[in-house]
């Protein structure tokens, strides 16, 4: 089964880095540039895992996670937060919003792939 | 490909620096608002994130300090006075120069950078709250209960690298609400060694009365592995707090118990996997290995 990932990040560089890392690991990748765009893209694809940055315009990661978890057939997809912040209260805030787990940037391509395989449904 | 991505980063930096500068000017002349401040913070944050991906540590270091000071204002722990904004504008210039010199591979003006870092540090230290500076990327600190019961030390024969652990795991509804899955956790444990898994359903609950969103089942797993207890805890990294979890060394448990071993759990054995190369039998006591026990 090819794992499909929806990656949401406002940084073009990050989106390209994530896309490269994940496609090299054999995943199919969809990209979005903020939470609002992420919800739009989610309507059109069937990801197994979602990765999202936290600090984004229009709708940040917390808002995006809350919106995904609010209901619908995709509300229980695993969502990983991808962030430079490893502060405990930010992790807790992400958990409270409904995040499944987290990956700290800068990420190691192998570790990123392994974490995604670990949670992908 | 790497060069192309690096070029993308520096091109993006140009846009981000423009956002940063124009945002700070707006805040200085009173035309900016909370969203302007957020945009300024995000620009610095994105530069830091991209710099980290390419190992540009000087840039990461400065952007991190700048971002921390900006966050103090965002969190209303530091007043954005004219003096504060002057420091931020100067920091924006330094960041811009740093991006330029790092991009060209040239030598940076350490005096300018260090001077600005000192000013930003003063602002952070003067703020009304404790600045929550992010731990260096890659370093995460998770508190763990330690059980210093090492079990009996065996002095004869070769050291057995395999150890047997008894795991008791009961997922709560929140585990599933956050997109986690018991099956995936069990698979992750199976990847570590030989597993025998028993599922204990809630007493008296028939299968058709089980709520899939909150099954209330307890899973008892006996795992024989040479990976060490830290690898087990890593499996449950994301679900801590969303389950009741105990991980104990079988050897330590055997020493604790002076009675006859407890009868097998009255549950159904669901899965047993025996990986090739994993010797059968209980783990012998290993000198220096710590048992682990905690409840969640």
C-alpha cells in the first residue's frame, strides 16, 4: 500500500523539503500552504497521514487540527505536527487540539518516514 | 537537487525579509496590529526553520533569538515600545545581512551579530514573564519514572542480550480521538521482538456491546527483545496520557514475587509472533539493565 501524506506548511522551502523527503521514501504527497488551504486539499484527496506546521497565516496548525477533528469521515486521521518548537506547552496545546504526535524540525528523512509508517492507517 | 532547494530557501528569505521589515515599520508607525506582529513572527520563524534544514547554524542561532524576543511581545510579556521596535528593526537588518553573507558563503560581521544578540537578550530578560526559549531542535526531554531495581546480578555464563518485558496497556477513548490505533502500536511492538499478546475485554461486555471508540479492553503483551526498554517506551511516545500503561521487566517481577506465579490472564490470546533469530525462553537477568515500572 502506498502511503499518502498531506503536508501543510506556509514555507515554500519546507514544502519542497518535505515533498522531496517523502517521495524519496516512496510516499505520495499532497501539499497545502496553510490551514485553510489544507482543509480544501483534504476534500480532494485521501491521505493516510497529515503533517502540519503550527505557525501559519489564515489558519494556524492548532486551528487546522481542531477543524479536521470536528467531524466527518476524515476526522480520525493521524495528524503529526511538524515544528521547530519542542516546548512542552506547545506539544500539549497540539495534543489538546487533537494532534496524534509530533516531529521536531529539522527532521531526519529516515525518522520522518518511520514515524509516518508508524501511525499511518 | 540540494542546490535547487537551497536556492529556493534564499529566494523565499528575500520575501520573508520584506514581510519582516515592512511589518516592523508598520508597527513602529502605529499602522500595524496583532496580525502584523504574527506575520513578523512567522517570517522570522520560517527563516529559522529553513536555515535549520540546511544546517545554517549561525542563521538559526540569530533567528531563534529574534523569534524569542518577538514572541515575548506576541504573548504580551514585553511592551512594543519605540525602543523595543528600534532593536527589532536593527535585528531585521542584521538578519538580512546574515542571510546575504551566509548565502554567499562569506564571512559574517560577528560584532554586529553579537551586539544585536546582546540587545535581544536584554529585551527577553526584561520581559515580565519567563521566556519559553525552545530547546535546541533535536533535543527533547521527556520525564520518565525510573525504577532502579536492577534485579539479581548473574555472575556466571555469557550475558544474554535478550530481555523479557511484561506490558499492560489499556487505551482510553482519547487515544482513538487523536488518530492513534492500538493495532499499530501492537505492530510496532512486534517489530521489536517476540510477542505474545492477550486481550482482556471488559468483564461482562458482549462483543456487540463494545464501543469501537472506547472498547475498554486491556492488552497484556509479553515481549522478548534485545532492543532495550527505551525502544518500548518510544512505541508509546504519542499516546502517553491517553492510556494506562505499565512496562515491567519480567526478571524484576519474578524477583518481587515470592508466591507462585499468577495464573494466566483470563483473556483471549490474540497474537503470537516469533521472529526468526529470537531464542525462546524468558530473559535471564542482565547485569546493569534496569527494570522499568510505571503506571499511567
